[in-house]
C-alpha cells in the first residue's frame, strides 16, 4: 500500500514461500541490483539489533490489505530465520490517523502480546471488518480478546509507547518508505514488493543482502 496512492497493490504479496535461506547462501543464487531490486540508503540508519546480529525490519500498517496478505508468509519466514538475524516490526504512520494503530502495536509489545494478537488484529480488520482505526474502537476490541482494560490503557496512553511510535515514524522516514509492506536490512538497504516485483522475491532480496552483510560488503 503506497504512501501516496493507497489503492495501488503491491504485486504477489500473498504467495506461499519455499525455504529460501539455503538458496540465498549460494553465491550467485539470486542476482540483485541496487536501484532496481533494492535501494542503498544515503545515510546509514541506527539499528536496535545487538552486536553480532543483522537487523531486518518489516514496515507495516494493520489496515493495509497487502500487509495482511503478506503476514502468513512473513510469519513462516521469521520462524526459519538464522540465529544471526534480528527481526523487528515497525508500524508506519503515513498520516496522523495511522498513529492509534502504531500505539496498538507498541502497547501489545509492552504487554508481551504481539505473538498472540498480531494475526488476530489483521483478522479483525480484514476478515471481520471491524473498525480499529481509532482509540475507542481499539480498546473495546482488545478488551473483548480478554486483555485487561486498565493495563492496556496504561500502556496505550503511556509516554513510552508514544515515544516508540514517534521513533517508528522517524525510522520510516529515514528508510524513505514509500509503501507497505516493506523491508529494511542492516540500516543500509531497503526493498519492497514494487522494487522486487513481489513480496516473495523481496524476501529473497533480503536474504541476498544479508549474505552481502555477512561477507562484509
């Protein structure tokens, strides 16, 4: 889903993924080119991954149908990540009205509920057609999932969650994210379904970039 054209589809977001890491580890297994398959950032972005790990970031928006379609394949891919990869999600805010869903994600993260609730949030929006665009709707839905209202509100309205949401928007801008879902690697590289021609191939591009980072390139 594009920053400027929310109706434009990212190709191939729902494709099932094979096991890709073994192929990506073979030199020449995937030919990728900067400016075509991925972008090299002008300035390296700070990463949160600890020393010895290569950070991969997924930029997403809960209300994006392409992020919803990509989610099962991404989850499968994340489960198979090598130990030297540090993966994290970053909810975007192309507009101010995206912020409540940023806060939703970071409140769930603070409560240790992302793994339990991530797929449920997507399903609520895209399958059940529930309105989770604003705070009141978000809180009411979360409470129906068995989450304590007071604890969720405490986190949802906290300074910590607001700070994380602001940092997420800063990171989105630093990576020059133009649409979601999108992927960043090592604070240096950016790709998405439009550049890679599909989100399946975008993950392969990420794997090839990880191989380059490992080799010191």
